[in-house]
C-alpha cells in the first residue's frame, strides 16, 4: 500500500510527459510517435508522400517501439542489478533511441515549400554559413558529397559546436546521433541517407535525392537552434 | 607484422606467382584470376572485373523477388560496385589480383582500404545471386542436412537462428551460413587441438560490405539485408523478405556444392599444415626430447612404431 502511493506521488511529480504505467514500471517514461507538422504529400515532388508515410508510420514508429522495449528491459535489469544485461542492452538503446532522436529532428528539418521549405537561411546562421563555407551553395555541395559517399546507412549533418561556436559537417553511421561525434555538437540539420529515406522514389540514385531535398529544407528551424546555442 | 599497409594508393605485398609479397600469412587458394582486356587506344593490358549475370533471367525469381528489384539490384547497384572497383584498381598493385585476394588485402585486418567496399560488394552480390534459384527453398539433404542438425540441433532451429541474424543486422549488411575450419595458424602457430569440433557450421552477420572471407571462414549461403535488396518488394518488412528468401529462394544444391568444396579445402589445408609442421621439426636442432621422435621418423623403414 505504502509502495503504491509513493509510486503514484513520484509519477505525478514527473510532469506532463510521464505516462502512468503498471507499478512494475514505476516512473519509466515511454515515447510515442510525434506528429508531422505537415501532410505526407506536402513535400512532393522532392520527397514522395509514399515515402513520408512509410518513413514516419513504419520506420520511426518501429524505432520508438523497440526503444521503449529496450528501456523497459534496461529498467528491470537496473533494478535487479543485472549488469551484464544492462551492458548488453546498450546497442539496442543506441540503435533505436538514436533512431527516435534522429528522426524527430528530421521531421522538423523539412517543410513544405509554401511554408518556407527551401528558403535560404538569413540572419546569424546565414552569415555563419557564408563565413565558414563561403556560400550556401558550397555548404550544400559539401554535404551532398559527404552524404553520397557514406557507405551503407547513416546520416549527414550540419551541426554547431556550441563550445567553439563553429559550424561543422559530419556524418554518422546507422542511427548514431550527432553527439557521438563530439559532446559539444548540436544538430541543426540532418539528412537521412538510409536507403529507406529515398529508395522508392530515387532508387539507387542517392545524389538525386540529395540534390532535391534542399528544396524542402526548413532553414527556419535550423536558425532557431543555431541562435539558441550561439546567442 | 610485415607489410601491413597504411598506404592508400599503392600496397607493397608479394604473391609468389606474380612476384608480389603478401602481408604475413600465405593464402593457400591463391590463384589470381586475371581477365585481360587489351585497351583499344593503347598497347597496355589492363585487368578488369566483369559483372557476371545471375544464373537465371531477371524475372525468374518472381513473385518472390520482382524483376524490377533484380533490374536495380543487379543492373545498377552490383554493376556500379564492379565499375567503381575497376576504376579504383587500375594502375595500382591490386591490378590482376583475384577478387578474393583484393578483399583480404584491402580488409587490412579491419583498417579497411578504399577498394574494399567495392571489391567485397562485387563478390558478395555474385555469391548472393548464386545462393538463389527459381523454385528454391525447401530442405537440404545428405551431408549438409546432417551437419546442420549436428551444429544447430535441428533444421528448424537453424532456420530460426539464420532468420534472427538477418533480422537483427542493424543498418546495412549480410547474414551468412559459413563453414568454419578453425585453424589458429595465423603467423606460425598451428592449432594444437585439431578435432571434428573445429569443422563446424556457423551463422554470422556482417555490416555493410564485410564478409566471412576476412575471418577465414568458408561462406556457404548469404542473404543481402541492405534495404535496397528488399525495399521495392517489401518496404520496411524485412522479416517477411527473409522468410520468403528461406522458403522460396534458397538454392540448397548450391549450398551443398559449396560445403563439399569447403570440406575439401579444409582437408587440403590440414595436410599442408601437417607437412609444413613436419618440415619444421626436421629442421630443428636435436635435443633430448626430440631425439626419439626424430629417430623414429628417420628410421621409418620399420613397420612397427614403438615409442621409447
């Protein structure tokens, strides 16, 4: 009885994001699929509605489902003091948690053209890009080259090193988040180059996907993040 | 370790037949398969690797694997690996080597060199097309089935494990059934415990372009789990693709043939090592422990082999 009421108290104090689960899971937070701020077809013809729907409803959802599962198993293992299971679960958490983190950013990185998708960055981010890369075109060229050359599955990122206040281009393999390339790196823009992100439309021609996606890149979001880190 | 290379553009190694030196160990199966093509514009001979067609028409695996998938997967992806490999190899020390040799050399013990991805993917895809056939699936028989049952408990358990490996290879990669003839003879060590347990079937999964050749296993079967292999037909449903592959596409005859070759090569290697070990012993200076052995070997005209 006392246990139950303490569980309830703890869960309530965690705030709006908590979900009340069975007492066994106590204060474990579960994650759910964020809504897209636009329709599946709104990014056409750069990215097809078919791809957006599969990407969001199947791939991202699966990462979330498996992430939640791994977290629950981790929670149990921690409670039992089962260190070898705790360690064993790290790769599942990295894959699936990373998948959730990365895709959540990705949906915000995109916007329909009529809502500003493709509009070049202005203000401080625009200036930083010109300073660091010479021009927006040069940045795009570099990112596309890195994205095209990535072997297998992964992401290409425009990030900012919040310590040095410097822009960086990085790639990460599989679902590794940008922070795995440097603890001070904050993602501004990520482009998913897993084949599922473009195959139904572009097939093996990843460079065409990379060329076209810039038409729907949401620089407003990237600017917001940049200003927050470098204000 | 001799000649472990960090050079990007040229490697120094020797292969006996070509007057090139290999890093560390020797490869028993070294037969450089050179296909020579005389360039039209010059008198220079260049070696090229060819895109081999699958052993069946591109629509022959329907409805389990669509013609469209084969057109892109073989006609674009596989073709691009081969073309890019040729561009990477021409004019370098890799030119003229067999595909397998390039793979081993450029794997470079994990510190992979630029040509590895294209070379390994060219090989992997050849191997993959040949692992399938129209009207495939079903169950293996004979030696292969016996070994599967011995090493996995049952055919069903094997299927379960293989499917799990293929489903859990995160990102791009491959799942494999391979024959492992476990020898510890990297450098000059010899496996001190040769036994039947060494020669066993294993299931392994590998990322991106990596394949079991780099671990000195004999690959027997593979499934490509890069998304391009199944996305047109199955989208995100990789487990469905894997099931269809096992039930309808696997060519067990091919797997069986490969197993026979693997066992034969493993036996050859064993004899090679036996022979080499004996030669080394002969060459050693005699000491009291070795005297008896040496004498026995030398006085071999006796039929009785009595130990002192």
